[in-house]
């Protein structure tokens, strides 16, 4: 097993844990559970086969590519799966509790009041653009590090994946839709009337709705977003994680990147994708998991000798 590194242990561990949850706790909300279980078994075998094949035949371009990028290729599938599994352990989405907690803490609903206080196209488009930049951050920092130094890239993918996996596991155990609950966007789920009344019947200001980034994000959420993945905010946790790597390895962009991450954290609430509690939890998640991921990476990631020629 010496060819295994931290990212392999983390990925295999996530696949195994979620597979066991499916086996032990599947219910009527997961009608396709045998196929999901089979997919997890196949993923366990596939990752192990990839690691061992790359060790046996080093230097082959396709194996090297898959060995380096396979966790990234799994993110979307893992994320979408959380929406299918998030009512195995709890009967329904927990938004009512989160909304009432926001009301007790702030005395109002920040996810509604923020946009209502600034219904300005210039403000909304900057914040929606920063929210969209999340997708660019993940790939952009990764590509920059891949071209700069493969060791830094391996480090980046390992820690980012570790943070993602813990967020995904939380989504399965604690499903929270976020402010979309106020708009009744999930079939079959309705907030209690007294909870819905805390926001009334919110609408998006007309000045905000004409923005191209508003409409781009609406399209992304309509086609790709899964339900129940709001707490903690992975946008915040992963964006802070990418900022940590730009501060460590990419000093030329660190200040600009940090400014965009700060605006992204504001955007999660302004754009009505997350409760303020989700943002605080996302920041705490990054504060705990990034240092822990770094420590585990250095503990379990031995050098890969056959990659030395790619590293300068």
C-alpha cells in the first residue's frame, strides 16, 4: 500500500463510509440503493486498480493524468449523490430549524433583508459574479499549480478533496436547502406557515433579475444544483481553501483572490443561496479542515519517484 497517498486514503474512505451508510440506513427515499451500493463497490475497486496500475507502469500519460485528476472527476457525482441520500438519517430538510435560529440570532432573515436593502444592479452583478467565480477558483488555482509545480498541485487536490468530502458527508447527515426553501422550489417540501411568514413571499427585485450573472446562476441552479447541500456552505469553505493555496504558492494573485473570496462570502447570503449560519459554518469548516488536511497530507503522502521528471 506504499503507493497510496493521502488523497487515495481520503477518497477510498469517503466511498466506503457512504457505501456503509447506504447499506445500513437505506429507506424508501433511496429506491435505487442497490445500484448506488454497486457503484460504490466499483469505485473502490477502480481507485485501487488505478493506483496500483500507475505504480506498476509509471510514466504512461493516460495513467498519470487519471492518477492526478481522478478525485476532481468524482466531485460532481459525489455531490449529486448527496441529494439522493440526504433523507436516510433524518426524515426531512432542516430548514425550519435554521430559519428560526437565524430569527433568534439576528431578529430578521439576513438572506432576505440583504438584497432588499441593496436592490441595485451594479451591486447584485458584482456579487453574483463573485459567487460564480467559485467554479473558476477551483479549476483556475488547480491549473496554475499544475503548470507551476506538480507537487503543489498534488497538495492542492488532496486538501480541497478532503474538505469537499467532509462537506458532502455533512449534507447527507444534515440536509438543509437554504433560502430556496422560501420559494418552494423543492417538490414535496413546504415550510410551516409560521416559518414561511418570517420572510413573507419574497421576490427578486426587477433590477436584479435583468443581470446576466443573475440569470447565469439561475440556470446553473436550475439544472445542476442538488437539494439539501447548504450547511455548511461549501462555496465558503472551498473558496477559503483555494485562497490559502494562493497565499502559499501564488503570491501575485493573493490579494485579488482574497478580495473576491470575501465578496463571495457576502454573495452567498445576498444572492439567497445560503443562510448566514451556513456561511459561518463554512468558514469554521475551512479553519478546521484545511490545517488538518495539510497535516494528514504531509503525514500520508510519500513522494512519487516516477513523477520526479515532471517536477522542477
